[in-house]
C-alpha cells in the first residue's frame, strides 16, 4: 500500500467516526440512528479490511471476507430492528 492510500484510508476512518459521533448526539429516533451507525461501522470495517490489511488485491479472500462482513452487518441490523 502506498502512503497516499494509507493516508486516504485514515482520513476516511476519521471522517466516518465524526459522522457516527454526530449521529449519536442527534435527535433521530433510536432505531434509525442505530441503523445508520451500523452502516457506518460496516463501511469502516470494509475500509480496514481492504486497505489496512491490504486485502483489496487478493481476489479470492476479498469476496469471502466482504460476504461475511455483509452477513454479520445484516444479522445485526435484523436484531436491532427486531428489538
């Protein structure tokens, strides 16, 4: 990974953290806030897996890991909305 990609990933992670923090302090309904924060958490996890762990170029692993991540986030969203 180049330093530019690493810096870009770090800036995106910081920006997504700020957005999720602002959502936490907003007046949105809890279910909507929870869904949005879970989506942001999924985006951050994807960024970490693909850029920091450098799995972007490994095609076999990339698909499986992203499918597992999508399944995990989906289960958490279903549980959140069922509660």
